[in-house]
C-alpha cells in the first residue's frame, strides 16, 4: 500500500510542476485535465503526508522513552498514546481512498420514477420522491431537466440531473421505495401501503456508445393529453426504437419534434449504456432488473412511514425519525451511510482476496 502511496505522491508532484509551466495554461484542454488529475490526487496525498508525519513523530517519541529525564519520558508516553489513537483512522481513510473508483461516478444521471403497487396513491408518492430528489439537487447545486412525464401526474417521470459527481451520490437510490400513510381519499383513516420504483442510470455520451444510424427507427405521431393548442394538431411526439435490442423510448413533452427526438435519443442512449455496463460485468448482469424489481410493496429498499415519521433503509438497517426533512431533500445522511456501507463491503472483499 505504501509503495503505491509514494508513487501517487510522485505523480502529484509532477502534476504540480506541469501546472506551474506557463505554456500549459495556454492549452486550456490540457490545463483542465491536469487540474482535474491534481485535485483528484490531493485528498489521498494530504492524508498520506499526515500519516507519514505521525509515524515519524511516533518513532521520535519512542526514542525519548529512554531519556534520563522522567518528565520527558512521561511527555513522550502521552504523545505516543495520542498518536496511536489517530493512526488507525488515517490508515482506514487511506485504504478507502485507494479503493478502485467507479468510472461512472463522475457522470450525470437519468432518473426514472414509476408508480408501482397502489394505484393513484403510488403515483402521488412518485411525485413526492421526485420533489425530494429535486430539492436535494438544488441543495447540491445540480440542474434538473424533465425529459418525459406521464400526462397530468407522476405515474412516470424521467429527468436528467447534471452537476458534480451526481451518479456517485445517487447510484444507491435505485430500487423500490415503499410508503405507508393514510391517503387523502381514505375516509376510514386506514393506513395504505404503496410503492414506486426508482432507477438511476449514468448519462450516456457519444464516446460511450457506437450507435449506427441503421439501428435506429424514429416514428412521429400526434401528442395526447393536456398541453395547449399544438396537442393533436401537429406530429411533434417522437418514438425512438433501437432495433437490435428492441428498446423503445417515447417523448412528447416538447412542442418541437426536434427537441422530443433529442430527448428521446438521450434517454435511449443512457438505457443502452446501462445494458452495456451490465454485460461487461457478469456480477451486475441483472443490475437494472434487481434495482427496480416489479414495483411490488414487498421488494423494497426503503420505507417511508408517515404515522411514525420515520424513514428506514432496509439494506443497511438505518432508521431516521425525520421523514419531513427527508422529503424536503435532506437525504445527505442516507447518502453518506450508503456510501460508507459500500466502502466497507469493498474493503472486506479486498481483504479476503
């Protein structure tokens, strides 16, 4: 581990030298790449330097244990105790930072929310989830763009969320989310259980896929549902079909056929990238199906219980009694706990191998 850390520190110093070269700044593409590489390495190099300094302090104080002055020996003993308490935490942080990174972590995401079991109440809950993610995105400084939405509600909503490392923060949100509450239409005050599915897919870029024009079919048709004068009068809605896989995406939110085509293609590309990633990693071959399930109440990753004001993530046995805040987008505690759990599992796998 330490040989790797020393190698990373040398690379970090080389990057600092390159960034100090005035000619590099004139090449903005190269400058951005070097700056990104430098900022990515800085956290691990900073902690490694702290760790190395503590190890040196430990060695120095261990020598002082043989000093003739009893006060110095006592001071050294206390210092050693303090250092030995700090070292394990720094060592753990270094191991986490050296874990292989997910190449998709930097990407924007396509968020898909669909109503599952529970009819209209499930659609309303889908709307609650969408607002929760929108508010979290606002807190993070991200941008949300609706790509597609079912007519008049949240039976299905697809959105692009773009910003800094969106996928790394939200990739563990995929799955069935269950709600327990008394619907507004329930006259007897009975608690109903409904569900909505969430899928998080990395946004696909042109470099990720090699799409052939002959593999795509575009059909245009008249949009339906509420939307103004252009509805049912112009062929603005677009259906995009990827012929080899049979994947189909429909977009009718925009009045412009060109915009609907662009949005449909973006969603299709992200779904294809998801399939590509599943195929490349046999362990994740059924990732999308496992993430989303059928939308049944029993296939849940998280429960939102309104009578008790709690949110429970069943994968990590974490319960928070702050449902109101969570639905207002304050989900950072959940996000951090899921990331920590994934890191812990990765460290266990690394140790066993």
